[in-house]
C-alpha cells in the first residue's frame, strides 16, 4: 500500500473502440484493475492522479466522458459484494 494515496474508481464512456483502447492502455500504465468494460479501480498518489487527469484530458474527445470517483478508506473497507466476487487485493506485476 502506498502512503498518502487515493483509491480511485474511474467510469468511462468512450464512443470509438480505438479511443477506448488508448484510454485502457493509459489506465493499465497507472496500475488500474479493470472491473468491467468501462469501470476501473486503482490506488494512486496525488501526483499520479494529477498526471493521469492531465494525460486523459489531452486525448479525450468531445462526446467522450470520464468520471473520477475517489473512495475514502472507510468506504473502501465497507464494499459489499454479492455474487461472483471481484478480487480487490493489490496485485503486483513484473514487466519482463
């Protein structure tokens, strides 16, 4: 777990597939875990969050939409899941 971080849920509504892929690739570089096609979750420092917003703002198209939802630690701990469980554990990846 990173210190002074923000748990962040991002919901995207992107019109074109090529644009969706570009945005998904950016989110992957920021360690976002894909929950659904248009929903991603990660934990970022404030600096990373600011960089992400800037990067996405530069490529977003007029009819596209990205919603950033910060989740406080208390709310995050109270997430309730019903049905097929989504693993919210921190995953570490090694790039070879």
